């Protein structure tokens, strides 16, 4: 039987790649920079997840962090009308992944107030659940590992559900 960690990463990788494909198809059809940015974000997240699956977490979390940062910037210009991401903490990749996934969730939820589309609530909630799972990983000695993986799966499931709505 496969380890829950492997299953969680495989599902997360599959969801991230499906979302990346969705974005690149949208970009090819509409030539929208938002779709191109989304494609880049989820390609970076997928790369990070693949590296983490192979226990290359030091590098993997930096790719995830970069992906979540790019994802958060999709709506930042619309919401803020300027490009300000705040102070980026100088820390390990896991902390950056947490910070940027949280930022992506907040920006997406803030974008809901502009767009009024329920899909933004679903996507923002997915990013927030991913943030919670990364935070749980940071304090792994307090939280059971299986609970963290279940929250991670829930987060990526929210992201994929936004595509099939």
C-alpha cells in the first residue's frame, strides 16, 4: 500500500499540473497575461512538489514559494493598483512557501470583493488550506503528519474544484 505522503504529493502534483494546463490553454486562446502568470505560478508549484516528493525539500519549497508569489501577484495589481508584496521574510523555503501561499489566498479573497465571483472564494480557501498545511509542517512535532497531509489534499482539492465548477 502506498504511503499517505506519496499519495498526497501525487494528487497535489496532478492538480497543479492540470491547473497549469488550464492556464496555458486559456493564454493560447485569449492571450491574457493573467493566464500566462497563472501558468507560470502552477508550473513552479508543480516543480516544487515534484522536488519535495523526491526529498529535495530545500530546493522544492523555494519553487513552491516562487509559484505562490507569482500566483498572488495575479490579482495584486487589480486590488492594490500598485505592485507591493511587503517585506519578504528571510527564512527557509518552507517559511517562504507558507508566506506566499497565505498571500496568494489573501489576494484571491480580496479580489472576490472586486469581482463578486464565488470561484475566487473557492480558490482563496484552497490557498489558505495549503498555507495551514505548510504551517502544520513547520510545527510537525505538535500536529500529526497525517492531519497535515489531509489538509494539504483538501487545499489542492479546492483548487481543482474551482476548475470543474
